[in-house]
C-alpha cells in the first residue's frame, strides 16, 4: 500500500469555502446547519474545519452575560467563544482553536495594531478594503493551520444587518477572486401564520434579494420551517430567488438536532454540495455515517426515563427559560444517557426558589440525580448550598461543575467541619473561613480590573487517585480538561476537609490545585465535583466519562 503523503503548508490541497448565512430571523439553526454540512462532508472523506464569525465588538464571548448571549464555550487553547463552536466540535469530532473564531472587535483590534506597527507601509487604512482583507487573512490562517480542504464559515446575525456587512463583503471578495472555490448556503425561515394556515415564502424572497444587493447569490437555500416544504413552495423559491429547485433543501423541525445530517442526506444535500463544489466525494452510507446514524437512533429508542434536576441561576430570560446558558451540559448528559439506554428528563430549578421557600428544597427528592453547573457571583448561592446539602444527606447522586464543586466544598466545610461562616472570597471577602479563595495569579488582574480573557482558561492536566470514583470513571492516571475560573479550593483547609472525609481525587501535577472532590462510594453513591468543565469534552460518539458515571449512579438510584 502506498504511503500517504504528509500534508504541509507547502503542499496543501485545493480548498473549497462554504459560507453559511442567515435570512429572515436569527436562532433558526445556522450553527447546526453549518455543523451538519461539516458532518456530511467529513463522513464523505473530506478534511473539514469550521469558522464562526460573530458581529459584536467584544473581543471574545467571555465578558458577556450567558442569559443574554448563551453559553460561553471554551477551547483547548483557552479561547472563550460562541456556543456554535461547541456544536462544530461535537458534530465534527475535532478540537478547534482560536484561529477558528473571530469577532468584529477582534478583527478591528488586529487592523489597528498592524497600523500602529507601520505594517501598512504608510497607507491610509480604511474600513474597506482593510477590514474585509483581515477577515480573509484569518480565514486563510485557519485553513493553513488545520490543513483543511473544506472550510465552512458561519456569519453571525441575519442578512441585511449593518453589523455583518463587512463579513459579507469579505466573502464577496473571495468569490470574485476565485469563483470556483467559494459557495453560499442561505438558511432562511418560512413562517406559517396560524391565522393564514399557509407556509409563506415572501420573507425568504426578500432575504435572497438583500443578499443579492451585497453582490452574493446563494448556491443553496436551506428552508427552515415547522413542516417540510411542498413542491409548490420549492417552485416559488426557485423562481423568485434565482436558484435551481433541487437546491432548495427542506429542513423541518426535528426532535433531535442529531437527525439533521441524516435528513439532509435524504434530501440529497451531500450529493448537491459535492456537485456544486465540483468535488469527488465518497458515497454514503459508509462506516462513519453508520456510526452517526446509530447514535442518532439512540436518541429515540430509550424507554426508561431519568429525572435530573439542574439547579442554577442563569435560567430566567424575561418570561422564558433560557437553557442555552448550559448547552454543553445538556448535550453531555444526553450522550452519556443514550449510551446507557436511558432518556434524560431535565428540570430547570432556580436556586432563588429555595431561598424564597427553604422547605421547597424537599422537592429534590423526586429526582434521580442533581447537577449544579458553573456560574459566577453571589446571586442564589444560599439556595444552591441548600440543594447541595440535601443531595449529600439524602444520598441523591450529585455532580458539581466548577462553581458546583466550590459550593460542594463550602457546604461540607459549613455542615461537617462546622465552619458556619465558610464561604468564597468571590461572595464574602470578609469571611474568616475562605475555603474557596482567589488564585494567586488572579489577584493583581482583579485589582487592576483586567478581566477579559484573564481567567484560568483552557486545557490543563490533572493526576487522578487510583481507586477513586474519578479514577475508575476515566481509567487513566492523568487527564486533560478545560477550565474557566479565578477561584480555587484554599489549600489551608485541604487537610481538614480530607480528615473529615472529603477526597480530593484529582490534583494538578504539582499538587497545588484541587481539580476533583468526591465522597467514597461507601459513604455516598455519587457525590463528585470538578473545578474544570467536563461538559466541553463530551462528544456524541465518545461520551464524557464522568457524565457517564453520574448517569449510571442515577440509574441505580432510580432502581432503589
């Protein structure tokens, strides 16, 4: 067998670029569409990478309120980015880096820095062409770093917004320079007004014409709607949007987002994309697509249901519950639950409810497991501590993530060590017993208000204790997981906590940072917290070990 030639920057294969843009309204699935296209092409043997372009001025997503923007996803290299980056990693099964993410703020920052360093050779630096050219440079940088032959670029927002015009201009310039390598997918929404009872195409027609006004013609239109498109609607979109009818892809609502690549293949999208791009792709189904189909099917087959309470404080958004604040947590739970042939039923509980009515914490008895995810600040902390104590005393499987581990340590210090004022410096710096304290290298950053991108971010190693719950779950001596925090367990209290029975089963290699805390299984069926965010490493085809261990404990608890 001939040895495969190693891909280097000098012998990169020809690359195709697919821009995914949105029409009519936001939130209808650009990110999942981009992820699904990536999955389809990856299954067909292409080397795919994905880029997200966000139109806000923020340098990254780290300083934004999760209730307003959704989850902040953290990459291995520590970049804080949009939750769509998590979808890309999960669908494609790859690790991305900061080169795969850009914002308006990040692009402008680069251009200004280059101008200050005389890198434009004295030219008058202008919004056009220099901003679009920087966007193009970043796209090429990601392509070179990942050695991809297909780059999928999602442009945030919707067509016609002032904020993303310059990104569309960059795409237009790329198309002009190399028309056979750049393609456009428009994801548009077709409403069905209840008082009309008919699917309307006019908003999509307007979106296509607005895109045309930017000098761009969509090659494929993905038509999102409550129901599948009929031939009449496809004909109208074809005629008025100047696109072949077979390139109008129906994308109705589905029960699971993991059905979307399969439904797209049924619509022939994979063949159409390969034809449009002039690429030879392997046929489906193949081994890769069969694995994905098996996983997607597992989302529908479980008959047994697990009731899991998620106790947090980033749920309320006006009159609505905003679960996107914890998107990776939700998905990681699903992957492990499906592997164990059960269906997770999640109930969102605001910790503020327990503070208003302490007796209401007893409703946690109806759940098979309890999760306390990440968070910041003092709001709702006492309610969370009530939930943690209830889970410990009543031996309900408990899983604490980052903030959830810190609450677990505070609760243990208060109620087992009897340090009634035990707290975290983040909430009460005047407490005499700061069992959770700010990390040494973070003190100066907080004092000088250097907050953006300065936390302990990204993947760090941890050594596991043999025979512990964590050690058995991973089956490894050393792991690497992603972090996002400024506060840690105060080592001054570590010995006392351990003597009282709490086990620190995961430590940084130098033994200075407590990464995992747990109780032995002869004391509690599953009582474990992590300073890192294990949810970020959960994948459909490779569930996160600690989530799987938690789900197994919940199943045992349900049987009892």
